[in-house]
């Protein structure tokens, strides 16, 4: 057998990140099957994985998992380079930035729920910004913003609670 | 039916989380108040044949009869609302619309070329297509 010309050294980090990203991608795909009353409103279950990763392994890993999830999730759902892909990417980048800041909050007082809410609101704000600047260059985009913010509140809270529970139960320990 | 147990979830909330949650909820409420505030109209604008024939203030009663190709259309204004009271059009859509009171609302009597609209509501669209 011919040996591969390029030898990529695969580190423990790579295995861990790909395993976590796979979990996030599975959630993205599963979630796409859930019918939602309004396009754009989604629970964002994959963000539970991002939160757990952030909490246990830090921001760098969370960013990898989140961005790999957006990329691979869009490929699987046939959304790659479609408008929805750019919206997801914008949302993910915005929430990663928010998480980068949120991480500095004292953990004694601010748990995963705070991070989750920050990320959820940053996510929808990033998406609305891209939608306004590029997809629908009209202020009418903001008409539905209150609905999206309410969804961010509800799903931010529930995802944060689920992430907090996973972290507390140690059910995520297998991710190591 | 078993009630969903919410209480066990409470222990995952830390003190600061409650603060974040309160801020987020306040932000939501503010966004509703800011973005869904319909403008309150203060004038009723009556058009005939596309030209404005009258602008009636919405703070007092008024009545106006406008002539169109089919006959007379009678407009009634009351504090805060207005309607087309009578119209010679065959289908009476504008009359059956009743009182209009939201900013930007319109009642159109197309056959007689008369319309009644309220100001406010900005440059809102009545349809969008993608």
C-alpha cells in the first residue's frame, strides 16, 4: 500500500474537538427535522454542546466546535453557501464573541445560563445585522425582532439549564 | 397528568444568572414596546381620483361627502377613528371595513375612486414578496 504523502499529526485535542463537533452536528441535523412556526426561530440545541465545551475546555475549543458545526451542518443540510449558512455563521461568530466576553464574568455568580442567554441574544443580533445589511436591506427586518428576542430568551434559558445540568452531572465527562 | 417538575432546575441558576435573565427579559419587553408601537394617527386623509380632497383632524366629529364617478361617498370622523359611512360602489368593501383607527390604515372605495386613510404608520408595506 502506498503511504500517504501528507502525514497529519493528529493530536488528542483534534480527537476531542471532532468528537464534540460531531455531537453538535447531530443535534443540528436532528433539530432541522423539528417543525417551527416561524422561519428563523430554532431552539439551537447544538449550542448546549458549545456551552459545555466552553465551560470545560475553554473558548478556543468552543470556537472550533461551533464553527465546525456550522460548516458541517450546512453541508449535511444542503445549506452550504446559501443565505441560511451565512446567517448561521454570523450568528455563531457573534455568539462566540459574546461568549469570549461573558467568560470573564466571575463563575461564582454567573453560570452557564448567563452564558447561554448572552450567546442567544448575540446570535440573533448577529443574524439580524447580516439580514439587514445584506439579505433584506430594509428596516422591516426588525419588525419581527421582538419575536426573535423572545425566542432567544426562552431557548437561551432552557439550553443554559440543560448545559448546567450536564456539567453538574458529569455526563459530559466522556467528552474528554 | 404529571406536572413538569421545574423546581429541580432552579438550582442550576446562580445569583448572576437571575440578573442576566432579568436584563434579557427587560430587553425583550423593551423591544416589543419600541418596535411594535403603532403610531397614533391624528389626521384622516380623504382622496378622490388620487388627489387629496380633505385632511380632517381626528380629535373631533366631522362629516364629509366626496363626489366620485359613481356618486357621493360619505365619510365620518369621530375622535380617534374614521369610516366610510356610505358609498355607491357595488361591493361595499370600504363601508364594510367599518371604523379604522390604526396609523396607516386605509379604506379604499375603488369603484368611486375615493379612499380614506389615517396618517402615521410610517412607510409600511401592505405586501412583501421575496
